[in-house]
DNA sequence: CACGAGTAGTTGCAGGTACAACTATAGCAG
DNA sequence: CTGCTATAGTTGTACCTGCAACTACTCGTG
């Protein structure tokens, strides 16, 4: 049962990689930045959202930087802080990737589950997350 | 929604590592072997079940070998083939790990979902898998 | 201002994984 | 038997990730 999910996410990951040369983690970072005000976020905020360690995020942002999808800038108010900011190229990439992702999700999940199941699943996960908002699973 | 699962499996993985020094992949291999006739399976059979590449499995089995939980032996009928076979120590480890795992699953999932949700979830996943028995996700 | 505790982020290192290339064997056609 | 193709598994390499250690900065206290 857990396998089902593993296969599904792996399929999405592979699709994302082959079509955009982007890992799902990278895509998530882009998504967060795209939704954030001013398209920028603190490093640690992203790390929490993306479910990646800080060191992992540092390196991931480095890669995205090299690709030109984000830029970094120091926080004005906090000398320790770093912002990651989505560039125009990154926003463009995000748009393209989002299309792929939504299509993938449709294919993998929605194409195989009845609408009632989809709704039920959404409700269940919602309740599941509600029991532990911090997500600190155990 | 996908995050929920990621967090949950990661929690299980961490628990398994800390209590038994075993990754979930290793545990899965042990499980498959434990359920197999004669406690042995072909390398590629395991790789398919565990959702790991062949090279990944080779190295994982190597590690389990070093730990003394499995042994390898060539297939009699096929000179290319290799069997992985669970040792007594491996079987013992599996029993201990299974207890941890079941407890972990209870804590993470069953403790947070109502019984009706649990049943519904089971049904939905069953139908999901039924749409693609090969599991070749996309 | 000086100092100690805490926080943000980066870097060294090790572990685990996939991909591609490789070896060895099987199975079939001639 | 020889040669060709396919299959099983292993190895070289590179990537990604986390942990622990580290640097740099902030904040509160004296």
C-alpha cells in the first residue's frame, strides 16, 4: 500500500526530470518561491516547506542559482539571513513545469481513481494532517 | 497531500534506523525473503518487489551479507543467477524489526485516522493498484 | 562595550542510489 | 559447433542527501 505511493511519486519525479531536467525537490522550491510575496523566501522557510535539511537546501539552491532560476541576496535586517528569489527565467520554468506536473498528477491519480475516491482521499489526508499540524511525524 | 506521506514514511524510516540500524529498503528485502519459499529469492525478483534498481539491490544485499542476515548462492539451473537466502540471524532480525514496524505503523497511521477512514483508505488503494497490476506507473 | 547563548547558513564527509558500461551465461538459428 | 541476441548480475562513476562541525551574526545581560 505504501508501495503504491512510492511508485506514483517516483513516476512523477522521472517525468519531471525527463521533461524539464528538474527534480521534484527543485520544482517544489520553485513553487514555494512562486507563491511567496515578492517571489522570495528565507532559506530555512523553504527548507521547512520542502522537507529537506538545511544543508540539502543550500546545495539545491546553489544548483538552481547556477541554472539561473533563482538569485540569492542577503537579508537587510539580519546579517545571517539569505533570501532566495525567483528570477524571470525561474518563473517561466515554473509555469512550464507546473503544466507537466498537473498533467502527470491527472494521469497517475485522477485517471485511476473515481471522483468519489478522489474526494474521500482528500478528506482523509486533510484529517490526517490536522492531527499533527507541525508535521513532526512521531 | 503528497507531503503527508513523505513525512510519514520518513518517520518510519528514521524509527527503523534508530532501533535496528536497518533502512526501510533493507527491511523490505528481509520481509520478501521471509515470505518466500525456502527463504530465498532471485536477485531480480527482489529488486522488482523492493522498487530498487538492480545495482542498488546488489549493494544492499552486499551490506546485508556483511551483517550476516543473508547469504548468497549461485542458482543451480542458471549459471548467471544468484539467490539471496535469509539466515537464521536474518530471520531473527526480521521478527524483531517487524514488531517495531507494526508498532510504528499503528502510531503513525492508525493513531491518527478513524477506523472508517482506515477502511476507506484501504479500499481506495486496492482499487488504485487494481488499475495497474504491473505497477509500472505511467 | 563585552560576553555568552542561540540562530542562519555553509562546508567536509560519508552513505545510498541510479545510470551506463561491462562480464558471464543462456537460448536459439544455421 | 559457431555466432548472435537476450538476460542476470556486478562495477565505475556521479549525484543527491543528511549529519556534524564550522563560521558569522543577533540578542539579551551585566
